[in-house]
């Protein structure tokens, strides 16, 4: 069930209304059933995987708490991690390794006949697997007491607003919230609804509108060059941001209406002034997961330099691999790791260059230049993320400036990448509107600004946003990009 | 503000319950489906999706889709159609009572059966064709082997089976049709799961009920008028003549097909043909109905070159000894010779009365030929 579908809207309105009429002691059960229904609408059979993951971590948590012996605790942790990663491997990575192994043995003239698994990738498997692993790790480290109520734990794993694409919540934050007695709150509800509307705007007005243009170019890359490739890549940067942050806004808004606080997943990442800042603003729940459970476990930066650099690269490569079983994602992760290392190595040099050009006396200009360079680097890395294969990614890179302003290219660009000038202009206008609002939001919360305005004006803003979504949105029931991860 | 909020939420809740009931309980939903007025002759599935009035089919458009009246043929028809809603006392009622079985998807919807008149010099032989899909005996696109096993059809005298499939689904179905047995046992369970978790009817009921329909129509027309935005299920449209093209069909045509897949499909259809012959004494006649885009791509993309999927797969099947009806070639021949009328409804994915007429005439031709062969 996609957030941007009629069935979700029907499901959500009915579920939320009933939720507030149900006595507190039964709410966990209602939310659990609703969450399982939500997941099963995608593929009923794969609920089994969710249950397996839930059962393993529930019992692993209990067993770890039962024994004080570190060795035995570690044993239960390993069982939990291996089971979760095993499922992830079987459904997401087996075919990738199998294919790579086949190629490797083929070069050595060794016959290898194990075929590819014909299975669908279960939606959200990377998200809920990481969420349950964080629980097991927290219990192992003693940072969280095990959850004894199986139903509440199952709800933590499957809570529908964030089940399929995050934010990846920590047990320490989300689990206690299921015990809170939540009463209907008008302000919280309107706040949540506004956030959901904003998410829908990003998804259907920008991401889905731009998606057709990006797909047209990236699914036929060899037909294009120069400015077309540059514009398609820039549009993809906005597509993926609006798609994923739009999803997160809808998820956070939906949970907020029901009285739950989910963590912020995006903080205007394209305003970042460096790559390290970008990663503190982009997909925060995943970045912080890798930082807390992998980077710090490897020693973080409290090790010798080469080991620190190694830790950074490992985290980024694995983060890339988390996104998909494809070399394009691995290279994307590695490239981001390299950016970070390069920024560490050249910190002094960049400072000198800034002083040479007297940029230290023009901090605003320097900020803008830094943000633009960061955005350009991020966009360059997105080429690997979006391209269908490494060969296509290299084609895009080597043809970005070929015939950049040729007549044919310009004609294609001015035809809105083949989708009409009007559609293209609507997309650009919507992106500008979003950026303006985000710029304002950086200084002052839009919510606070609205709260001080007369009711009629607030109503006009809400209605205006709904009309914008309906009139300018593309209702194609396009999947969210991060569903595939 | 609070009163407005609670009133809106209450209305939304009631409307959501209404949509849920209409989408899940079909008889209830049918009571509230928007009905097109009489003057709108045949709105068409693609028009129903986009609801843009410019593409609504008028009486004049409908006339452009009818075959010319042939005085000679009307006095001596080659076939007679039993329409689904009409009751003919001599229409074949079941699989056993007919000479020809028809299995198909939506192209045959509305046709309960056919009576085929075969000229045999001295007299006329009449063969009765029964459309299993029209009576719900077979689900649209269902594998005939699966259906015949389910209804416990017994092997008897020789019969013909016309298996019709639309081009955009043909490769997928062709690749799966040899695995029919493994789907069979789970049918009831699968249907229950489908009813509970697949909510396609909810979206349909939302867009086509008497409350939403006028509103959506206004929105869609405004979006088209000002932004040229059209429902994303319409991949392409032409304005002279007004014609809509379904995205699945366009995508199918533009997707390169692997030679191994075509081989596999041909092998599977051959397997199906052999199994029908062996288990039921039935001769398979396979027909792929072309996508509208395969026939009329020149209206929207004159540079598009058809990948010859249908002729290609038909040639592979003929090589393997499977009987086929090559409608693609017939339609293209019509277009190159005449082209004064449309073979497909402009606002639908399906063929027009003219397209149907050509199809049924081809059936008669092939059946006549085969019938004589078997008689000999």
C-alpha cells in the first residue's frame, strides 16, 4: 500500500478515527493488525519474514537479559545478527554474490551452475532488519531493557508509518511511546496533517513529475549527451530528495497525528556546506545507525590515522551496499567516502585558497560557494546511484560536456526533456517554491509563522496547498524510490 | 477552525467508509457507479481513466468504427454473434455442447458465442462456438488447461479451441502457460487472499462513483486544458483523430524482447497445444490481438518502427505446427488498402466493430480450412 494511493488514504482515515475511539489497552493490538494489513497489501506471504525477524529478536533480547555472562550474551547477539543478515542476504544480496562468483569462476574456466533465486525483494526489508538489529545491539550493550510484551515489540518492528522506508527508529525512542496514554490533540493533529500535505506536495508535484523526465533520459542514456544529461542529473537530485524526504514527512506526520514522535530524517541536505555536513542532514536515521553501530564499533576516529580512514571507507561502502545489490551503489558509497577523506586531507589547503581569494572576509559568499561545490559533488555521485549500470554511469560522466550546447540538445531541453514546456516549468516552479519555503524554515518555523496569522489566512494556506497538490500533482501511484531498498 | 476541522474529518471518515464498502462489496459499489448518459454511445476504458471530454466518443466517431454493410454478405452471413446479454435458445450453453471453445480476455467480452456457417458446396455446416470467458467458466486470460481440469471437462470428439490474448499480456502469459498445474490447487486460498489484500476496486470505485466522478472530471479537464496533463496511464494521445494509447501497450511495444523469451513462449504454446490435443482431443488456434499502438503508432509517433513481435512469434508457432490467426497482418492490410474507418475505438484499448468483424471473419476462414482438413 503506497502512501500516495487512494487505498492508503481510505485506510489511514478509517484507522486513525477508530484508533482514537479504541480504549488504550487495546490500541497496540489495533495498530499491530493495521500495520500487518498495511504490509500484507503489498505481498501477504512476506509477512512471514517480518514475523521471523520479530520472533528472533524478541527471544534474543529476552535471553540476553536473562544471562549475565558476556560470552552467552554475545552468542545470542550473534544468532540475532546472523538470522537478520541471513534473511537480508538471501532476499537482497544472494543473486549479486552468486552472479559475481559465477563471473569470477568463469574467468578461471570453472563451471558453476547455481542459478539465480527467483524471489521478489520484500519491501522494507533493509529498514525493519536494521531496526530490529538496533534493538538487539542496544539490549546487548545494556542500553535498553528487553521488551517483554511481545505484541508491543511486534508493533515496534512493524509500525506502519515507518515500516517500509523508515525513519529507522531506535527502540529506546519508539518502544516507550507505545505505552503512553495518548489523547486526541487538535494542534498535534493539524501539525501532522500539514506535514503530510507537505510530504505529498514533494512527492506528487515534484518527485513524480520529474521522475518521467529523469527516466526518459536515464533509461536511454546513449541517446543523450551534454546539457540533457546535466539537467537530468540535477532533476534526479531533486527527485530523490523530494521522493524520500516526502515519504519521511508523510510517515512522521501520520505518526504524529496518532501521538507518536518519529525522528527527523532530513534537514535541508542540499544546503550543506561540506560532505560531512551533508551526511548529517541526509537520511539521518540511517547515517546515525551506521555511526552508532558500525563506525564507533570499528573504533571511530580514536585510532591511528590509516585505521580511521579505513573506518570511514568501510562505513560508506557498506552504506552504499545497503542501498542495493549493485556495483553502482557500492561505487556511490565509496565515492562519498572518498569525498570525505579528501575533505579531511585538503582542509588546510582549502583554507589557504580561501584566504588567497579573500573569501575569509566574505563569509556569506564563501558559504554559498561551499554549498554549491558540495551540491555539485553530491550530484556527481548521484549519477552512479541512478544509472542502470556502471557502463551507463561512465557514459554519462564522459558525455556530460559533449556537445553541451548543441542545437539538438537545446531543442530537447526546451521541449521539457520531451514532456512539454508546461510540465517542465511547473516542476521548476515547484522546486523554487519548495526551496524558498525551506530557506524561510531555516530561520523560522513555518508552523510558528502560520500560528500567528488569522484563521482565514491559515485556512487559505491549507486549501491552497491541497489545490496545488490536486491540480499540479502526478497521480501515477509511482513507488517511492527507497521502497526498493 | 476546530468546528470546520471536525466536520471535514467526519465527512472524510464517512466518505472513506463509503469507498471501502463500494470497493469491497461489488453489488453495493455498482449501485453508486457513475453511469454515462445515452448520447455518449461508448465512453471507452481509456476515456474512463482520463475523463477528458475531448476524447469522449460521439455517435459520429462510433459510425467511423462500423464495418460497411455488405448486401451480399448480409443475405448470406458467415457468422452470427450471440451477445452476452441476449438469450438465444440455440446458443451453446456449455463446453460439451459446442464445437468450438473460445478462451480469451477482454476482446471477447460481451460475446457469448458464435454460430459459424461453413459453405460446403452442396449445403451449409453450422458450428457453434462457446465463449467460456463470457460465462465466467474461465477467468480472463486463464490457462485453458487449468480451466478444463477445474471444470472436469471430459475428452470427447474433436473440437477447436480459440485462445485469444492481447499483445501486451501475451509474452508474460506465454512464458507462464506451461506451469499451469502449480497454480491450480491454491485457487480458493489465493482468491480469498486477493479479496482481502488486493484493493484495486477501491481505487476504481473512488474515481468512478457518482460523488467523485463529476469532481474528478472537472479537475482532469482543467489540468489538461491548462497544463496538458493527462492521466499517467495514458502514455500517448493524438488529437487528429482524437485517440488515446494505454501505457502498458506502449511500454510493451517499446521494450526489447529477448530471443530466448520468444523461443520459450513458442515452446510453451506448443506444449499447451500438444497437451490439449492429447488430454482433450482439442485443436488449439492461437491468436494475439495487436495493441492499438502496434496498428496506429503513426498517429502519435511516425518514426516508431514496430518490432514485429506478433509476426515473429506467429512464424515460430507455425514452424512448430501450432495453428494461428494472424490478425496483425489482416489489420495492416486493411490499413494499407482502405483505412477509411477505425479498427480500434479511439477512447479504448479494444477493437471496434470493424476490427471485430475482421477477426471473426478470420476465425471463420481458419475453422473452415481446418474443418475440411478433419473431414477429409
